[in-house]
C-alpha cells in the first residue's frame, strides 16, 4: 500500500481526553476514529491489526475443537427475563421494538441465546461436552466509556460457551478454555494474570479475569506474596485479625460528645484512638429500592459488590439525604442498631474488636465500650469490606497482599446451572432422565485486545507492534524521491517485496520531509523499517532498522528480501 493513497493519515496532536497511551497513539497514527461516545471505527491500518487478532483467536478456538456459529444480536426480551438478566444489566441494556411491537434487547452478552439454541436440539449425554463460539457485536450503554477502545458501548467479542453433563466434565472443559486463554495472552505478548473475580451481571458463582498490569488500569487486583493466589477487588477476602484480643470487655456507656464530632477523622481528633476503634455506618439503596446499613470498622471501606452479593442484589447506590430522612436520621448520625426502616449488614471484622467507640450518635452524646454480640447483633454478617495493599493474605495467613492496577483482557465464567435451570436447557442422561446442563462462558474483546497490545508495546515516539499482529510487515520509506535513481530503487524494492509475499507500507510522499517520515514510521510502529535515499545508495544499498532497536545497517536489495522473510518466519 502506498502511504499517499492510505485512508487515515497521522495527526500531530492527540485528543484532549487521551489518558492512555493506546488512545493517544492509535488516534494519532490513524488506526481509529470516534463517531460518538463509546463508539469507534477502525480505519484501514486498525482493521488490519483487528483482523490478525481475530484470526489468531479463531485459530486457537478451532484448535481446541470449539465450533463456530452465530446467533442474532437482536435478542427476544423474553429470554433475558427468564434469568432476570435484563434487571442485572439495568441501564446498560439497549432495546428496540419492531413493527409488530415485539421488544428485543441488543445483545450485551449471549448466554441466554446460546442456552435456547442448544435446548432446541434436546442433547443427550452422548453429545456432550458441547463447545461453541462466535464473533459477535455487543452493545452495552456504559455510563463511563473511557480510554478509546478500553471501555466502549459497542464492540466485537469472541464469546464461547460450553455445555456439559456434570461437574467433572465441566471442570475439564473450563480448564481447556482457561489454558487456551493463557496461551493466547502469550501469543499477543501480554502478561495476563488470572484472578478470581466477581461474575457481575453475567451470573454464576465463579469466574476468572485475565488481568494485564498497567499503572493506568481501571481495576484493582491483589496477589499474595506467598501463595501467589490472585483476586480482583470484588472477590479478595479481607484479613480480619483480632486487634485487641487480650483487652477485657468494659461496661457499655453513653458519654458526652461535642456535636462537631461527625466523621471518622473527627473521632480520632476527639478521642485520640486509632481508626479501627470506631464503628462506621454507611447507608445504601438497593436495586430492590430498600435501604441497607453497612456496619464496619472505622479504618475500612465498604466493597459495594461484596455487599450486593451478600444481599442477593444486582446493585447498590449510596443513600441520598431524602433516603436518610425516611430513616429519621442524617449523615453523621446513623446508628449501628435500632434504625427502623433499614436492614443492617455487618462485616465479620466487628467480631474481632472489643470496646468500640460510637454507634449511637446524638447531638451531644455517643456510646463507648460497645461490643458486638453483647450490645448489638445482626442477622447478616459477612466479608463486605475492601482488602488493602499490605494486608495479610486471608487464605494462607503467611504472605502479604500486593495491590496492582490492571485492565481485564479476557474473562472465563463458571455459570453452572444459572441459565440452564430457569431456561430448562436440559440433556438426557444414561438413565433417560432430563438434567440441567452445566454451562461455562468465555469472552475476549477484539478491540480491547488491540488496545492492550499497544498499551504494553510502545515508547514515547509511538507504537511497537509485535510482528504477528503488525498491520504491515515492512514500512518502506523513500527519501529524495525527486532523484530518479532513488525513485527507481524504491519502486523496484516495493515491487520485489510484494512479489515475495511481504506486506509493505510504502511512504511515497513527495511533499514530506525526512523528519516527518521518520516520525510517522515510529508512530505507526511497523516492526521493520527500510529506507531508500541518496545516502543509503552511496553506502551500498538500503538501510534496515527494527522499530524496537536504535541501530541500523545497510544491506543490498537481495539481502534485504531474505532478511525480511527471515524476520517473519514462524
């Protein structure tokens, strides 16, 4: 391809909202353009990379004997309602009505559709395991799209699904996809850490996110320094040590307290005791419109996903002033017990501290020497707080948690009978009985994969593409093209490269300076750069340089072809 004819040229300036390197470089290099918030087009350079990622994933899915198919991306709403997934996705769902006034959901995910499809064939145990996949557009009206391709409202996903007869067969199938994802991450030159994760709106009890560490990641995850187990923020168990185990319980007491003592910081200032000494209460409104009070130690923070999971809710929102008025209270005055109109949920850590301060805040008084189990008690008690960097691992009790920032690259879900039971997606076992199928689902977003490759493979000048996904094998630069000898050599090399099966981008522009061409080549990031100029010809041939290296060398046109071919040998 001649660069002069390429649709989508480089830009000197990056978008003002570009925080991630992938956003900045993919835009400036002419790979992507935005149509509306969260919706991006892939220009020719971007599509070439996109197609290579697509092909690599397709090849791997075929290699593990998954069968490709496709279902419509307009889903009958009745299928979503069978599992309440329309409620779980909530405002992220998009809908359309046809001229028969039938409602369809634009596919945000396809577990329900795949269950309905498999159900049509009434499989027997002899047909199992069944492993299928598709490449399909997904539509999610994300409230916070960011980072160009990282969080979007419309994207292409490879989503796979397994259907199995029992737990043992399912675990084998799940491991197959898990191993396949680990292999794919390495193929894309990404170091992806599988972490135990929350399944969110997809449903099911267990899932693994494959996290790629990056300092500007939008997700936190933790890795234990000893056992090396890893969790995302929503699943990481928080360590709950006894903080004053040998201290004797003191008599409950109401004490005078200045009205200005309202926050945890105010408590520390007034009582001069560490944060863990105080009772903290945070009020939420659930997706069921009911109010909930989370009670915990003053030095910890509520993990809203853990809390929602404990309550069996899709989501939680912080209570408003009007919500607190319904409880006849306000910020800073929420009690740890006795607040009518709300359900209390306590963190397990409440049982590991003696003689709390707080819990019955009034204008001029509060309670002290408060002990869980003696002075107050909850129906719901669970791990509902955030783990923190440096905490002791709650699993092995030996290592410390290291908090990392990352971006999810892929996700594998053990969804068990979550869809198959309500949708009656069954199989016939050896005894002729109908049993619900064990299901798994497995997703990788093509655009996010592309962006993550750039996020991990760039320098301050631009992208450095791994050779298996580069848009072109070679970036040929012609300098001094007004010189007939240079032009002839450059044109001849361009033709020879193409005839040799080497995909080449030829910068044939006559009105661009050498500096502009070098800068554009670094920005676009093709692994091999060839330069034809009066100087290179005087020195004996063509300059050969790898994008990842500083040094270059002069090679003859014959040797150039062999060198380029060797570079891309498998």
